[in-house]
């Protein structure tokens, strides 16, 4: 049952997230560190409430007829079955019975799409234009649900079936993911970071869709590969394992702080073939020295991250400069392409649902680079025994409502041999 402290803390944390610039999970970590008296159960209940309010913010504002965080928390609790009397006991200062009546009587199905789907107008319009109303509705409903916890097995140290057995024995029941050959999905959310299995580097937490992107590159032993936008290195770690810790894997990024977080992860994973390089910009001289020498390049481009709203619902309420992102994607892709040897392969990927960041960027690149062609992703997926169909244009598009993964787009581009 909701408690007064949960109401005030949930409202306070929600306000902090909505008014701040940092990601919701980071702000939650800071908030809980600043409130050490909160127990594990208290933190879990507050976090669950806040994430639900972030997911359904626009609908809750409509129902509550208010933008006040406490009113949004109250409306959420009422929609979850909490009574007006219990809400009064929890300390809500508004008119509990009037709010409860609005929750009971609102016809959600009759509301405009953006309101019932709890999306900003610009995103709602684009999803309808791309997917049509029915599929956009199904997609939005899934985006407003919590994501599963997916693990990527470190195949340098163990096999998926072996790790599944050990995790289950330790109380973390899991199943193979439907598509990724090295993925496991927990049946329930659990603190797997605290296990010895994680500390020993047997797995990383990584969405199944993100895992599949690395398979499209088809890394081989002894190759020279560049992860051009490595960030904290989630896909870098996977690529290194697929290379069997051989060859050379360059992890490039313009954010040195993010690359610094890669070092302990490499040690835990047992990888020694990775060279992390902080670039000043995408055409840094250190990158240019490798022009024409690289077998394969992954461009996991910075994007709107609209495909990750299940995990990061706060993203949709922050300002996104889409034209600036698209310009950056075009520049990064053009800067990464010269790294390839003749006959080399580049995978362009985003975790965006939007065509402007995906198909349009690739189409512009191919128009300006006649020495590149699009490789049908279906051929690669079949070779890797991944039971997914490519899109009609040969790219890979993953969506939460169809595949149970985060939203991802990936296009395989091959440079002419001569």
C-alpha cells in the first residue's frame, strides 16, 4: 500500500528528473545515495512509480488536469487500483475523490493518439506517418511497458547453456533469447550485477537487438575492426568476443570519459585486443592514419534513441534537435567510410525508430558514394542462424512490438573491391 513517504519521495524524484538534464537512471542513483535511510523495497517502489509516471506522463496530466508531480503520482496510483481513501491516508493534498472520479470516467480510447500514447506531438506525428495509426498504436503501447532484462553471454569464458544453468541455480531463472545466439533473458528483473558470475565477466547486460547489430559485421579472427562510436563499449565487448580476442579492435569516441569506463569492462571480459582512442572529432588525424587499412567498421551513430523508450522514458520529454542529429550522422558516416579497405564492410546502426535517422541517411550516403552498395541483411542473418527477416530494402529493422527488443535499424554497406 502507498505510504506518505513514498508519495513525497516519488513526487520529489519525478520533479528532479523532469527539471534536470541528466538521464533518469543517473538522477535516481544520485537521489537514492542522498537518502541512505531508504530501504531496498522503498527504493524499488519509488523507482517503479517514477518510471510509470514518466512513461504515461501526458495521459496522467490529462487525467489529473495538472502538471504537478504529486498529482501525477496520485493519478498513477488510482489507475493501478488504489482507492481514494488510501490516497488520502498516503497524504495527497488534492481532492482525492474528484481525481478518482476522473480516473474512472475518462475514455482513454477517445483521446487523441499523442495523449493516450503519452508521446510528444512531434514523435506521435512521425510514428503515424511511418507506421500507420494501428501499428503506431501497438508500438506506442509496447514502448510504455518495462523492457526485459537481456544478458549477452561472454563466449570467451562460457557457453549460453552453461551460464543459463548457473544463473538458474543461483536463483536467476532465464531463457535463451529468441534471436541472438548468445543472449539470455531473465524471467524476472533481478540485481544480476551483484553476482560473482557478473564480476567474473561471464556476461554483460545488453538488449538482444543491440547484440544482433554486432553479428551483422561478421567479425573474423585476425581482422582490423573499428567501432567508430564506441561510447562505454557495449558493442565493442561483443565484437572483441566474436573476434576471439585476436586481431585489433579500435574503440573510437569523441567522449574520453565514456571510453575510460571501457577499461574495467575489458579486464572483466578478458579482452586484450582492444585499443581505445579518444578522438577530437570524426576526422581526427589518428583516424585518418588508418584510412584504407580496416576490414570492417561499425558506426553505431548517436541518435534520438526513440527505440529505447521502454528503458529510458524520460528521453521523450527532453528536447531533441533532430536536424542536428541527422547532420551529425551524415558527417560521421562519411568520415568513417574511408577507413575501409576495398571490399570492406561497414554497418550503420541506430537505436532510433525514425526514417530520417535511418533510411534517409543511408540513401544520401549511397547517392554520394557510388563505390558502396547495400548488402542484404537477410543473407548475413541466415549465415549466423538468426531467425529474422530483413526489410524489403535489405536493411534490418527491429521494433519492440514485433520483436521484443529495443528499436534498432542497421544497414550493411560494402565498399567495392577495386
